[in-house]
C-alpha cells in the first residue's frame, strides 16, 4: 500500500540508513524527513538520494507544535517513523536538559499532532495510519551475567538518556490505551554500520585507530552490548510498520553479545590487516587505553528477539563478521564523510570528554 511517511531524525545514523532503504525499496512511498540538524544530523549523509522523487527534507524541530501540525495537514501523513532523539548516553550525563526536551516533549508533540489529525471525529482514517516509535533496549536497565530482555521485562532506566526514552515509550503506550492511536514500539540493541557519528564506540575507535590516537575503553572493557548491523534494524522497522500489531512492542537484537574490549581488539586487528600496522610496526592494539568508567555504566544488554521472529518472520541477515567487514570498509572508503562531520564542535566535545 502506498504510504506518506514522516521520518523524524532522518539525517542521523539510523534515520539515514532507513531513508535510503525506503527510497530504494518503496519507490511509491512519499518520504518526508523532518530533522533539526543537531550535531548528530548531517545532510551529507543523504548525498545522492536527496533529489529522488517522493523525498522531501524539512529542517525543523519536533518540539515545534505548529510546524509539526502543518506537516501532518500539508502532506496528509499516514505513517510516522520516529527516530529523532538525543541519543548519546555520555552527553545525557553531562547535559540532560536537551534529552528531556527532545525525547519527551518532542515525542509528546508528535503524538498530539497525530491524535488531532488521525482521530478526527467521523473521518475514521486511523485504521490506515501507524505511529512507530523507535526506542531502545536501554529502557530495561542492566542485566547480570545471564538472561535476556523480553517485551515483558520491567522498565528500569538508569541514565538520563534511557529515562527520557522510557518516558517517551510510556507516553506512546498511553496514547494507544487512552485514545486508540495506532502506535507500535520497537526496542533495539546497539547498532553499528555506515554513517554513525564518531562519538559512539565503533566509529570513534575506527577514526582514532586510523590516526594513531589512543583508543579509550571505559572501566575494565567488560561491559557487554548486543550488536546489530544497522541495515537489519531498518528492515525490522519496515516489517513492523507493514505487519506489526497495533499497540505492541517488538524487541530487536542481533543475538550477538560482545564485550567492549573484544570489539575494540577486533577493529584493531581488522585495520592492521587492511591498512597495515602503525608506523612503529606495532599493532593498533597498543593504542588501547583504559579510562575512567562512565557514570552508572550498564553492565550488560542482551535482547530476546523471539517475538519479532515468530510473529513477523524477521531475523538478522548479517553476522557480526559480515557486518563488521562492511562497516570497516565503508569507513575506509568514506574518510571524507568522517572529516566533514568532525567539525569544531566535535573537537570541543572530544577534548572535554577525553582530554586531548
Ligand atoms: P543520532 O543521534 O545519530 O541521530 C538523531 C537525529 O535526530 C539527528 O539527525 C538529529 O539532528 C535529529 N534530531 C535531534 N533532535 C531533534 C529535534 N528536536 N527535532 C528534529 N530532529 C532532531 O541517533 P541514532 O543513533 O540514529 O538513533 C535514532 C533513534 O534510534 C533514537 O531514537 C535512538 O534512541 C534509537 N536507537 C538507537 C540505537 C543505536 O545503537 N544508535 C539503538 C536503539 C535505538
Ligand atoms: O543499546 C542501544 C543504545 O546503544 C542506544 O539506545 C543508544 O542511542 C546508542 O548510543 C547505544 O548506547 P551505548 O551507550 O551502548 O553506545 P556507545 O557507543 O556510546 O557505547 C558502547 C559501549 O562502549 C558502552 O558500554 C560504553 C563503551 N565506550 C563508549 C565510548 C564512546 C567505551 O568504552 N569507550 C568510548 O569511548
């Protein structure tokens, strides 16, 4: 069915990959990308597809209720895929205010616009509409050595970021139960792949390792994340929009738990093979530096993605090996993109965070 999709945050890491997927695979869908272009959003990431028919970019804030209402009316939006967020845990620790504003107030603003447009009395359009809220596994807190997060796991957010995402999930559910808004929620594990801003672990390590700079590993490097190639996440979201049951949450993950130190060592080894060791002849592993731990650092995340597999037939296509191979090659072939996003504000952030 033809859809008119409002993608929020379509210039960020996952949003860009999702917009590219839609423009390639759903050519009859209209895609309206609303993005504020914060430090994490980059128009260069959509180079080559920005003139595709059916694609429109709007620079704006999801908290701007007049703008959002206008977009719903003007484009007759029937589907929302809501990525826009402040997404970096470390930034939420040093400056939580923006997280409350964008992640909670912004989600509320979108829900209100959808409610007013889709649930107008007598119009009965809402059956055809979907509001997909892209959330995170971090809402569930931290696991011990065993166990998995399921859709039934109680919420236990432990950083300002995950608390703000949890709040937005609760608002989305409330709009389903109270008003009957046709919502869906996805809670995904750590993504990696092309176009990720270099303040997150994998692109940060790749960039520093290529430049011969220290590779900061928080604490003992033993924290575990469940890594998923971004393309698999985007395909899961498309599947949930088309076939998900309204009012439900779907956990998405890669069955791919790795300790942070393992990930960093793997990246060093891959670069040593692909571009050769450091000038000194040493492996890039010699750059690994254990630094002060993140405050409240969640120890382990791991997703049980059984529900989306059973109900919607989604499983990841990429293994960690195939996904990492594609990712490292992409960063090696797109050094110009990396340079273009590391502007003055990135360098200031990096110095404040890591000291040099
Ligand atoms: P990102 O930080 O790379 O991108 C966020 C995008 O949102 C940017 O383009 C930014 O400009 C835009 N944005 C921020 N505030 C805005 C506002 N007020 N109005 C309009 N646009 C705004 O984030 P990401 O890693 O692509 O994550 C996207 C979504 O997926 C987030 O909601 C995040 O919580 C969720 N998520 C991310 C991961 C992950 O591993 N990256 C995993 C699970 C869920
Ligand atoms: O689990 C899903 C979440 O994954 C998403 O909701 C978030 O938006 C996304 O940013 C990501 O959060 P993390 O905090 O897990 O990602 P990050 O890349 O910041 O860190 C991954 C792990 O690596 C984490 O345990 C902290 C550690 N780390 C991170 C950085 C930036 C380091 O050891 N050194 C670093 O320099």
